C-alpha cells in the first residue's frame, strides 16, 4: 500500500510516529510523511534543522515532505499560531508538494492539535484516499484543561471544528477506551471508532546500555526518574510539592529528563524551594538515550493534572515505562491509574496530590527488592500482552488494508 502519514510532529522530534512509519515500511508498505519543521518541545526550530534542512528530508529511506510553519514558542498565543500555521501550510503547500502522487490511505497522528486533520481532509478530497485518524488527545477538552483556552464561546467553536474533522474521517482510532464515548458525541457513526492503544518506544535491547554519565551513580539513594515533556498537563507543581515534603530525606532523589513549556518554571521552582540537592534536571536528550537514564531508576514517574480529560487518558510514556520492567509511581486519575493498579505494576496516587505521591514514594522505598522487582515484572507482562508493538502495528496495517478495500468496493 501507498500510505501518506500526516503529522505535525516528526523526527528529529521524539514521537512514536517515528517508530510507527518504520514498522509500516517493515510490513511492505510505501510510506511518505507530511510534516512541519521540528520545534517540539523547546518551542524553537531545531538549530541542526536550520543549519541543513536537506539532512531532514528522509528518515531511514522514508521521504519526508516538510511545510513552513511558525514555532510553538512558550506563550499560549504562539502555540495557537503554531497549530494554525501547520493546518494552513499543510493544506496548501502539502497539496502542492504532493501533486501527482497517488495514495491508498492517509493516516493522521494526533497527539494534539486536532487541526492536523485539515491537511488530511484536503488531501482526502484531492487524492480520493480514505483517512484513518488516531486520536491521542481529546479536543476541546484538553485546551480547557491546560488553560490554553478559557472562553466557553471559543471552546464551543473548537467543538464545531472537531465535528467537522471527525465527520470527514473514514476511521477514528481512540488511544483509550474512555475516549470512545467522547468521540462518539461528535461523530454519529460509532461503528467507525475503534480502540487502538499506543505501545512502548522501540529500543534495541541487545545493545549493552551504560548508565547516563550526566547523573552521578548513587545506589544509596532511591531514585525516581521522569522522562518526557515538561508541560502544563504534567502538573509539576504537585510533583515538586512531593519532592519538597521529602527534601530532608537524603535517601530520595528525583531526576527529571526532558524539556517543554514549563521547564524554566520548574528550574526556578527547584531553586526557590531549595531542592537542588534532591531534584536533578539534566535537560533534553534524544529518545535513544532514555534507557541510560532508566538505568539509574528505582522507580519511574508519570503524572497528569486532575482534569476529567486526563482521567480518560493512558499517557504514552506509561507504555514505555511498563516495557522497562521497573515499578511505576503514578500521580493520575482514571484509566491510566486503573491500568497500573490492575496489573500490580506500581503505586497510583490521586492526580494533583503531592502529599499522596510522597507517601507512595515512602511506601515503595519500604518494600523489599523482591516485591519491587515483581511490580516491574508485572508491568513488563502487561506491556507484552496489551501494548505489544508488533501486534499493534500489524493491527493498524490490517485496518488500513480494510479501508483501501472498502474504498475500492465503493468505486
């Protein structure tokens, strides 16, 4: 099959779509990626891209078509302009750059924003190809939850955009089961909505990994590692509340690896609260370096704000953490917490409750090595059973094939 992947984020940005396109090519598909300029999560176009854009026109032999767009910046207005610029430029420049190309299916990767659907809809009409839309973030709910938009009127208009996009998709994939009824509110064809969860990032476990040299080795400490986006949704205020309440316990260490719109605020807070001895912020590193940081970890941290939208979400990093076979400390509500608790893969505390997270840390520290290892094994078994990469990509490949078949039958 000839598949066009439409995504606002792509390599060298560290998203699961990078791995997904490779998996589709491995299954014999011919893939082209339509994307923008790399600027996530820092908000600035990557300097290495600016230096030599041609070096980023192909990924493992997969053609990458990039369109102009404004960088995210750090303010809500620049973020919204970033979303709008990709929607417009993807629709016009994308259509121009892909002229004369035929595709059997269009696949949309939507961790946010929903507006990534516009270029796909334009290309669906031009190419007469069906669209599969993978919903990893619910709009307008997430805009309200992160405070990017507070106006009820604006949120209502965004809801109309969501309905417009969903109505023009041929298949909608929901990253969690809780998403399905929410999506169905906008699209009256529930038969075209399918549960399709994420999976762990692909890592080569045959490579002997060394612990990250950026972090001092210290087996005397109980080390909690967070990796990924340092944003509004992750509720670092509550995470730092937990760290502050435990700062006199010299046996506890927090390592926060990543970058994002809240990163400078977190650094300032660490200083203000005098947490420099217990909270380390080594910065942003490529995805392939994450395992070197996990090697310092006794537990991995995942957190989301106490908002209804986030209670329906299984954070993408949860699947990656489970596959590492390490116990997980979670500060979140709903489906993500349920997945963790049912599997016995870690300890979940309520979203936004730093005091409860601190209690979970102390509880996990007091457990035997055997019990903590068992939590890690439980997580790994769940990862292999429910979030297995090869099974998920096989399933997606079959879904796209069935879309093409249905399209040909209609014509």
